[in-house]
C-alpha cells in the first residue's frame, strides 16, 4: 500500500466536495428540460418521491459502504464491495465503480473544456453582435477540430488537454489540498453565480420580447415549468423520467461516493452528511437550475421556440446570444458567470471521477498520489481523444450511453442487492447509524431492503426493453416492439437501419423521395426532395472523393435504403464500433488490474 | 392549442403554478439550510476523527 495517507480537512469541506460531485451540468440543463417534458410542476412530485425512496437510500448505502470499506483500507469499489460480499465475484462488479468514472470523465472533461473556452470567449466578447444563427454556428465550428475560433490550432483539443491537465494537477494535490479546496471555492461561487442569473431571469418579464412576439415573457417560462398537470402523475413514463433524473443528479451508482466516504472514520457521521449533500444538490437543481435557462429563453425567444428546442445545446448555442441582449458589460458578466457556473459544476464532478482510480492504484499497487493522478490523466486522455476527434460521428454519445447510463444502473442495482441481501440489512442498518448525528426513521430499513432494489430493477428492465415510442399500453395490447433507444435497441443499432457496414462499396440513402443530382466544385451532391412536397429538401448528401460516383439520376424516385453512390465509404457505424471497443477494452483492463491486485493480496496473506 | 398572451397587460403565471413553485423552492431551501446548520452545530467527535483541520484543537 502507499505510504501516503489521505484525509479530509473539514466536515464542511467533505460535504461541499460530495455536493460538488453530485452537482453537474445536468442540474442546470437536464432537470428543467425533463420537468418541461414531463408534466411541468407536477414532475416535482414523482421527483421528490423518487428522491425519498431511491435517492436517499442509495446515498446512505454508498456512504456507509465506503466508510465500511475504508475501515480495512479499501478506497475503491472493487475491494469495498469485495469486503462486503463473501464471493470474489463482487470485486468484479466493483469494476463498474472505476470503469464508469473513467468513461464518463473522458467525455465530461470535453464538455467542461467547452465551458472553460466559452468563459474566455465571453471575456473576449466574441459573441457581441452575433445573431442567434451565428452563435449556434460558432459552436458547430468549435467542435469541428479542423477549425479554430481563437487563432489556436486545434482549439477544441487544446482546451480539452488544458482541462485534463488542470484536473490532474488538482488531483495530484490530494483530497484536502486539491479536491476539497476546489469544492470550497467552486460551490459558493456556483451558488453566487446561479443566484445572480436566477434573479435576472425572474425579473426579466417581457423586457426582452421582440416586436410581435406575444409569448416572450420569462414569467410564462416559469408558468410552463411549474404549472401542475396532475393527470401526468398516472403516466408511468413520468415516474420513470423522475427516477432517472434522481439517479443521474445524485451521482449514485458511480463509485465516487464510496471513495470519498472511505476516508471517513468509523465513529464519524455519514447519515447527516449524506442528507446535507443530497439536499444541497436538490437546492441547486430545483431552486437555481429551474430558474435560469427556461425563463431566460422564453423571455427572449418565446414559449413555442423553447418547447421545440429545449435541450442541452441551449447552454452553448442559445444562451450567449441572449446574454448579448443585456448590453456589453452585463452581457459579458452574465456570460462569464453562466459558463463559470457550468465550469465549477463540471470540475467538482470530474475531480470526483478521478478519485476511485487513484484510491485503487494507491491501495493495490502502492502508487503515490501524484503518480496515480498522472495515470488517471493519461488513461482519460487516451479514452477521451476519440470523443474530441470524432464528436460528430457519435463517439461522444456512445460513451455517454454505455458509461453514464447503462453502467450506473447496473452498478446501483448490484450494490443495493449486495447491501441489503448479502451483507444483510441488519448489519447495513447498523453501519448507516454508526456515529450518526441524526436519528434515522426506521421506515427506511424496509425501504432500503425492498423498495429501492425494486425501483432499480424496474428502471433496469424498462431501460433494457423499452417499448416503441415509450408506449406501454400499445406494447401490452399489440405486441412488444422494442424502441430504438432501449438498451437492446441501442446494442443492435436499431436507429441506424442503413449503412450498417463500417467499410462499404456503396452508400444508402436514409430518406425516400425524388432525386436532384447536383455537380459541385469537388464531387457531386444528391439532394432528396420530399415526394409530396418537391420544394422541401428531405436530405442532402455530398460526395467529394474521386472514386465516388452517383448511382441515381435526377428525377428518379428512390426509397430509403436504396444505394445512391458507389465508391469506398467509411460509415459512422465504424466510429460506434470504435467507441464500444474502447469501452470494452477499458473494462477488461480494469478487470485485469483487479485480478492482479487479488493475486497480490493472496500472496501477501500467505 | 397555442395560447396567446399580451405582455404587460395581465399576470400570466397561474395561481397554481405560482404556489407550486413557491412551496417547492421554499421547502427545498429550508430543508437544505436545516441540515447544513445541523452539520455546523454538531459537536466534534473525539480525536482522532476524520478531519485534519481540527487536529490542533
């Protein structure tokens, strides 16, 4: 084991680090969109119910599991879970607690680097005078790594590496000197920036409405977000969305909480700490997160626009344009605060993602804090560069789905079963209560044993076999057809019915319609017009390679899947396979390390 | 169906939405504050505890 022992500086520091781990970009971007899509104000009811029945129990399970593992010197999930279950098999389930973090950190640091870059661009007033379309196009240019917006070659790669170096440097300072210090600065700053922007949003009213826009009013945005629609309470999808949101927002099922809690001594409280960090995350999400993006966007662009466009991309493609309407000084300040807020939300989470790997390498291979931080930085860089270079080809999405969505659900389900049924709920309950500064309601004992695993099992099964269009009633009546977004659907690439070979000698159209063949400066373009409305363009495919030739003629009616060009093609499915290969490779690599560590332990014991 | 609103001529946040927002946000803020204060007021555990900053006390 490493001779360096880590510890937290203060209890408040630990709680802020835990809250910072949970508070991420999703608090400001995912929550309001989920609320808008799932019943407005009524979404909060299933959200809070899921927080009480699944969120809090999982927080207690993870905090207590971490502290229990820490007693025997284990600071990462393979051996924390291994110390709780009798079978060595649990160590390999614990691999998810390292794998998920590296997979997520790889692409999360890329988003974080956007926020850092946009802080600079806000200060440089890059967005001043830009139209909404230009601001949106700026982002597209930014993620196209061959272009640059600041004069720095490979700007997106530069900021990504800068962000990763920053994370690695902070991690190398240890828990107290690095992670905790950042949390103590970052969390108050985040709340301060959030309060400023929320006040501005709440007081915006109709002052941003352009002439003729009748639904441009920030109050209308709040109304849209909070108007209760009680009939949505009977909608299973709303409950599933609320459970999913709780799951993602608390950063449970990742192994970071275990790692942080492993440095808490057995007689110190974890129950109150968990509640405080959990509710602090709720405060940032419900009070601040709900009061910024949607009201400001509705105030300037109107409710109809927001209904159609609400999503993650608004943070980068819309907000800078809206801040520009506040004048140069206030607009610059708001831009710095908004992207600064997102940066602090991001970095406090990405730092947490580094600690399970570091704890594992220090415990099992005697790495120093610095060496373990550098190896985390390097492995994340190797995993992350494909997300930067092939962002538009879908590598990013693959990491997000298989790392952040599927990985955490499997891990949380496994750990809740382990805690309640293998480790034993009586022992587990005593573990949660040990050193507690609050009296825990006894009702939580059966909740942790029965209800939490059941909810997790339902989430997992429903994610695995989601019916087409999330229509459960139709699936039960007319046969269960899988949705392309289900785990099985994603694994089978159901959303890509055409061009399914990585390397192909022809290209298939994804749209049916009437062809217009157009000669370009380089190569040719196949424009597919809607059959019913010939003036509408359904799709446009541009072919620029010398060996590519058209297989259709102008005026020809084509069907989806029909080959339209011959030549050699590298389809996007190649990048999807590449991403999955990288993720599987990472998982196998960590399994091999756990196996090696197990062998070392056996040798040391004998 | 789309609803038309006339800016500045009437209050467009419904009573139910207003109360839903107010009750939820005030409740969440109070609970967060309550737990945070409880942490600050909790007596320190005897040394050695988990935190380095109070080691000299």
